[in-house]
C-alpha cells in the first residue's frame, strides 16, 4: 500500500472514456468492437485472459486484486 497514492494519481490522469471516444471520433477511428470487426464473445474471452499475456501490473491486474 506504500505506492497506493501513486496508483491513484496515475488513475486520475487517465482521460475519461468520453474524452477518449471524442478523440477517436475526431480522427474517424473505430469506437466499437463492431466497427473493428471483432465479435463480442471474443472481446469477453480476451479480457478474461489478457492479464496473463505480459508479466506487468496493469489495470486488469488491479481489478483482479480489488
């Protein structure tokens, strides 16, 4: 818990989902899995296993801990 303040500061610095969507829309980027051509089932399965792909601490690992 010694670094929890650092984690919170980084989390606060991440743009809101609405901001990210606005940026993607501004450059005509895909906003949905449908626009990417990815099936929803694949997205769900990928998110369950994604934290095991690389040995680093990510938001998915944090979510699992919390």
